[in-house]
C-alpha cells in the first residue's frame, strides 16, 4: 500500500504538467520499475500518511487520471475539504454516526435536497475508493441513503415565447446561438468547448463531450444549420471556437458571455422567465416529448446517464395533462 501511495503522490505533483494519456503511461512505468522494491516510510517523516487531507489528494489524483473534468475535480476537492475540516478524525475512526451528524449539520444550513444529495454522492465515492484501496475495511457510507429530491416542474419556453426570443435577436450570432441550443439540447459547458471543425455539415451533426467526459452526437435542424452557417461565414477571425465575442480580439465566448446574451434577449423579448442555456435545453426536451419522441431517444439526445432523469419531462408534462383534462374532464 505504501508503494501505491508513493506512486500516486508523485503523480499528484506532476499531473498538472502532463496530459491524461502521459500520466497514465507514467503510472504504469512507475509500477513496473518499483515492482521488485519494498518501500517503507521513514519513521521520522514529517508528512503523515493517515490524514484525511492526504487521502483526499490521492483520491483527487486518481479521479483526474480517470479523466474527470476540472470542474468536477474542483467540486470534489471543495466538498471533501469542508468534510475534513468539520469531522477532524482519522480516516479509520470515522463512523456512520459521524457522517450522519455532518450531513444533518450541513442540511440545517437551508440547502436544497439536491445539494445534500450531491454531498452524499461525493462522500460515497470517496469512502468507496478508500475501501477499494484497503485504507478502510468497510465504507461507512453503505448505510447512508440518498436524499429525497424535490420533484419540480422543469420550466420550458412555449412555442410562442421561443418565437418571441427569435424576433428579439439583433445579429446573426444571436440567431445562430438560439437555434443551436434549441436544436441540439446541449448543456452550456458542452457548447463552450466546441470548435468550428466539430460540425459535420454533411450529416448536420456535432460530436460533443458531455458530463463524465462522455461523447455523444447531437443534430442540427434546418433552421440551426442555416443560421450557424451564415454566422460562421460572416466571421473574419481565425479563432477555432464555435462562438466568439463581438469585440477584438474576438476570443472564445465565455460561460458568462453565453448567459448574458440569452438573458438580455429574454428581457428584450418581454419573456417573464429567466432565459438561460438550460431553459433552452428543457425546451428541447419538452418539445420532443410533446411531439411523441420516446424517452430512450430523448435520453440519448440530452446525454442523460439514466432514463429516470429524462422521465421527468414525461411525468411532469403540464401541456399534455391540460390537453387530457380538456378532453376527458369537460
């Protein structure tokens, strides 16, 4: 176990300097070269091996080697650092009671159940890893159940509001942006990462990298294809990004940039809802379900891991409920 610790500690110091592929190759080389050696920590070593912060570093490094996104790794680090600071016990001494007390304290701050469930999920991943790596005999998270999530009706634009949004567009970039989000149902971060050469014009498709570094194919409808083509044709910059700012040097449009553009369009269109990328994603899903698309098809289109997430759009389809009400309860 000490040998594995040493390897991961080395990688944790170098991982930011290496690509994921090189880091994985280096891990294999270190394992091969140290195979016949028995490493033991110096008795007067200054840095202890058993502390929670130390194990968090090893855990985060392992997850980075597995290809988790920078955003996910940052979230893991922040959540686990807070847990470590609050509990202040040795890894092997942490019990299910400690974790329940911590979660109860965290829940008392007024957070949503979905936020609490994220905390539980991260802790479960961490302690399952500790168990798998033989740092602990049994994960105390085995007895912790997920938090019950609130079922909320996911807001979506009506077709009238979507048309109002289109009419509010002031330039070709805004037209292309609205149609791209609506046609593909992509998340903000997925669109942010895209480059011009990611578009397959022959197939009217785009390969995007979603959550968990998973790749999927999304598609452009006729309106999105035309407006995106016009937007890219009008651009005079050499930036590879799919969407860029309007001012020189026309850098890749930031996450905040997308949010600002869509929010402003919503205000100008007189839409009472707050318009943002995820609202357009919900609109795509709701429209598809209303048109009769299967849950499996919408799941693949949106990149949901499980159909349960997609099912929400069918279960909470207010328009469909209202139509049925008018038909059968008149």
